[in-house]
């Protein structure tokens, strides 16, 4: 039997080592799911309760009281399309930020790829997202949604963008939080801003009108999370709006002639995916450099 050579922390294969140790990854995911719902009355059922309450608050405050549902056709599907992705992203930021600190005994006693902890936390967030995704699909079908190739491609591209972006920030936040424990408060503040920084509650044309098409709009659209939310809305919400207007050039438009989506949304999505992957590569390098001192700091 060949014994693998010893590897110094920070000099392994990074995320590639995580892929090679899928068995350990499954164990960590199962352990985190068990520990999170240990002694819980509803267990995984909380994955339905949280998004339902969150949706109800936004729907009644923004949709009914602020009358956004009159400006946006099928507003519940529009709202929940963005909410599914944003909730997955924000939960991943919170859980990954504390993933290394929360596994301090393992980090100090056993060498294994430290990237396993943020990746397992993101996968647990993905498990929590599945019920909300099922509810979204059911609601979209009830509103008249039918599957299509463009919808399928938009879903895959949106998930790829959010997954890469969440993992990149997860690695960075997990590493920084080892050295500065109050960084978790920064993550909480970021999560307050994120839902309002993407077209989840309002259409992107609101920013277009406020910015008069200037550079603030381009900065807003350059956010990869914005592209992902728009792609998800194109996949689930737009097919339910057969009665919506269209501009003379055939571009999809909301009633009143406003563009439903920016031009070249797919190209923007691909560029966003590339940017997220580049950020992930940088985050991996930073994580690999800092993890050499994890055991010492913990």
C-alpha cells in the first residue's frame, strides 16, 4: 500500500482536493444538517417556513401596500424568482463565514483540505434552497409557465454565476473571519444591502430611470448577482406574461414600453460568470495563503 506524501497546509490542490475527497464532503454535509436541526420540531421543514415568511413580508409591504404588483405583471412570481437566488447567496455568505471557526477542533487536530468547510456550508445552503425552488416552479406552472430551452439555459447560467460568486466570497470571508472574529458583523451588513442591490423587489428599469441611463446604471448592471437574478426572472417569470407588450424591434417589454430585460442579457450573464470565476480563483489563492496560520489563530 502506497502512503501519500505529507502536504503542508496551504500547498494542496485547493478545491480540486475537495473534489477528490467527496466522501469527507458528504460526511461534513450530513453532520452540519444533523447539528443544525438537532432537537428541532420541524427539522428541514424550516426550509419552507423561512422563505414563505420572507416572501409574505415583501409581497404585502412592496406588492400590496406600495402597489408594485400593479406595475409588474405576475408580481409574486417575479418576486420569488429573485428571492430564491438571493436567499441562497446570503445564507451561503453567513454559513461559510463561520465555517472554519466553527470547525476549529478539526482544523487544529487533523489535516484535511480546509476548503471542505466552506464548500460543505454552501451545499447545505443548497439543500435549504431546494424546497423554495420547488415552490417557485409550482407557482410559475400555476401562472402559465412552460419549460423551454432558453429557460433551462438561463437557470443553469444563473446558478453557475451565484454558485461561483458565493464560493468566492465564502472562501474570503471564512479566511478573514479566522483572524478578525467581528467580520461576521460585516457579513450581516452586506446581507442587509444585497436584496436591495438587485432587481428582486423592483424592476431594473427603476434604476435606469433614476440614473437616466448613465454610468450608475452600468455599474448596477455590472454586478454579477444582478445578471443572475435577471436570468432567473427570464426563466420563470417572463414566460408567464404572454400579454406583456413588446417594443417595435421585438425586445420584451413591460406594459408602458419599458424594457423587461437589458439588451444582450445572455452575453452579460456569460461575462458575469467569467468575472465570478476569476474572483473565485483569486479567493482560492488568498485562502491558500492564509490557511497556513489557521491552526495557530484558532
